[in-house]
């Protein structure tokens, strides 16, 4: 009979999402192409390739406040940044889209993910 390993300390990781828009505001509002399933207090990192305009936002991290299923504000001031724009058509040399990647969260958000249900 095969034995299965069950991690006694499972981790919970939210997935990366593609960015549809970032406003020039303080705080900036980010819109994702699909529901993000993030929670207030999550910490995310923005990845913005050169072709998307808002290059100064690339690799910036911030805490978010969810404003909708596909939107959240992030504590980053983008008022002086170049506008975010999805290139159309996307040039052949752009091999990545703009994304938001979760990198941390408020510990209270982890409550539902600490019990292994396997």
C-alpha cells in the first residue's frame, strides 16, 4: 500500500494575476484581468515590463485594500509615473505581461489555510 506524505504545516499561497490597469494616483488602484481573491492587508509586488509604460512601478511592493473582485488599491504613489498602457499589439519581444504577485500577508488572513483537509 502506498504511503502519502501530508505536510503538517501546509502553506497557503495566492496566485499571481495579470494586470489590466494601474491608475496614476495615491494610492494607486490596480485592476486585474480576472478575480484576484486577495484580501485586505496582503502584500504584493508589481511586475511591469518596459512596453507597458509604468516602468517605475516594476518590482515595487505594497500593502493592498480590496475594492472589488478585480480591483484593489496599493499603498504606492504613482502620480508622477508614466501612464500604464497595455501595448496593442503586444510586440514580439515582450515575453511577459504585467503581473501582480503576492509576497506576504497579514497573519490574520492565514486563519482558514492552516488546517490540512487532505
